C-alpha cells in the first residue's frame, strides 16, 4: 500500500506534523525511520524525539489494520510531501500529513468554493444557500462545492450541489469508517454515488471529539479558492473556517443579515471588520474573484422520475397537505430512520421540498 510507513508515523503519539517532516529529512524516508527498533533524536528547536520499540511495533500494527480498510474501501491517500497532494492545501503550513479521500471528486479541481455556516440554520439561511448554489451552473462551470457534512448550512450546501449536478466534497472530523452525524449517512452515500468525495485527516476508529471538527475547518478553507459564510452567530465553526481562510490569504465572502438576527451577527461582524467581503449573490463573488463566466454544460434530464411504491405513497400523502417527518412516519407506518433516508432521496430527485419547520411538500 502507498504511504504505509507515512501513515504509521502519524499513528505514533506525540509525533506531530513538524517532527514527522524532520524525521524524514534525517533518515531519508518514513520506511527508514521504521527500520530502527527505537529512535532518540534531538532536533534544534523541537527537543528530543523519542520512539520506543513498543511505540514502533504498535504503530505498524495499527497501520496494517488501516491498510486493509483502505484497500477494501478503495480509499486514496495523500502524503504532504508528494506531488499528488492537493496543491491548494499543500500551500498551508498546517496542512495534514496524511489526507484520506473516499470517492472520485478531484481535490485539485479548477475551482473549489467552500460554503459553510451555522448548524442552527434559519429559513433565510436555507433560501440563501439554495439560491447561491443554484446560480452556479448558470454562470460558471468546472467547479466543486466544499463543506463539512454537518447539520444546517453544511448539509444544505451538499444537498443543493447534488440537485444542481455540481460535485461536492465533504470534509469530516473523524475516520472514513463512519458518518457523523448519523442522520447524514444517506447524504454521504449520495455524495459518493454522484461523483463527490468524503475527505479526512483522521484514521479509522477515531473518537468523535469537538476539537476534531475545529481542526477539519482549516482543511475546508485550505482546499478551497474561496469561502462563503451563509449564516453564523457571533461564535461558531464557520467563523473559524473564515479565520483559517484569511490566514491562508484566500478570499472570504459573507451574506449580511438583519442587525437583530442572532444567526447573522457573525457574518455582519466579518463584513464590518473587513474579514469578509459582502455579497448578495453568486455574481458578486465571480466579479470579485474575476472568474470567467462559462455556464456549466447542462445534463440531459429524465422526462420522468422513477419512484418506488413506498416513495409514491409519501408523495401522494403530501401533494395536497404538507406534513412533518414524524406525521408521515405515524400515518404511513414507516419507521422514522428509514423514512428520513427516503425523504432525502426524494429531495435529490426534485420531487419534494422541505419547508421551514421541517415540513415536506410535494
């Protein structure tokens, strides 16, 4: 497997990105590092780097398990010193040592735009996200949308991109052996099925920890040419993504909101403090970035949407009277977990639409 020893290095506790690079510069390759039973090296400015024989053996054991998972799931790995590593991310001094990618999306696509925001998305935020992304194929091609697969704006950005046949890349804060939040499992599967990708710096069996999602925000910003903040309170992960993008000298854009709106305070402050440029639509972003406008070539749509019997029952139920997922589950006798996946698929097919208050209408 490519990068076996590089992955093993990342699995040794206390050996971070900078120390890994120094070790490789000293010993030549990651494999040469592991050719020694133990290491005790002093590096100027970094102190002692100590790797015991037991540390080495444990890292190799875990790397073996990782290699099996990678092969079984057709995962691509990138090592930060390789030419194949995504070039935008490589420019960032805190770029991950190893990046794991599941799916087909090109991480070096011609244009990559991050669309992020609050988990507590309002109806205004949903409308902004949908309108912003639906304008993209009409004005520009060769683009992919990057976001974080979280609830709220992130999930809506992925869904909107899928509706518009735009490749979308989800950056997650855990290994690729799971999906978090669990309710987005179907969304993740659709991203992969539609030519997108799920990306992480974390190996399998990583514990879901809030700090991981803070770290993944820098990857969202680092992969992208520009970051768009849809909605954000005065604190939140989207603001950390904006901060990272600014530190990488990438463009940051934000939609302004009402001055008394809790979930617009973050965006308004970014604009007020010149940390983001205000936009009102996709055209504003394209003008500022000076990107040539070349509409995406339309894909021939099917004249008819094929629905299963269960899908048809749901559509018939909400064609005249909108209903919530709980109401549908109760009246149609479909378990809520199964129903949630079906509703997501019907949204992707453009058959139903989710209204404010999580109400569905055909």
